[in-house]
C-alpha cells in the first residue's frame, strides 16, 4: 500500500482535507477558502467541501498530495507552480507580515514568479 512518511494513504479522513487547506494557508500566511484551495488543486469547490465533510473520498493521487501538504506545507508552492493556480511569490508577498527585525516570514520552496498572472 502507498505510504507517505509511514502513514498509509488509505487512512485518509475528512480531517486531513481540512488540515491540508489550513497548512496551505499557514504557508501562504493567510486563511485559504475552500474555493481558493480547490483552484490551487485544479478541483471544484464542491469536491473540497465533500472531502472535508466526508461525503466523498479524494482519489489516491490527490490523497497523497494532500498528505504531502500536511507534512510539508511549502509543498503547496510546487503544486501552485504546476497547476498555474496563481503567482505564488506575489500572493505570499501580499499576505506576509514583516516582523520587527524586518524579515518577511518563511521562505517559499522556490523563488520567483511562475508567470501565471494575477492573484485569487
């Protein structure tokens, strides 16, 4: 059976879908709505709602992706570049709050823009 960090993908629960969306939001330094998360993943909002409510299970590939986002929130940056969901760096810059030392928060998994255009 497929595993990610020792956790079988079949053990996926609705809580994991919500945790993955929260992890993505934490990495982006803002709350991510179900609609935004669906767009990031290339799915409909209805799919995300059904996963989070336990009405439907995501297919094994998206289960693996969601588990990877939970384990490593910066992975969402790679997903966004692949899906062309939106400009990752611009989105992070717009929502990152500088600390007193002038830092800009956590660094994304990679630098630059994917050229996909405007934000959500």
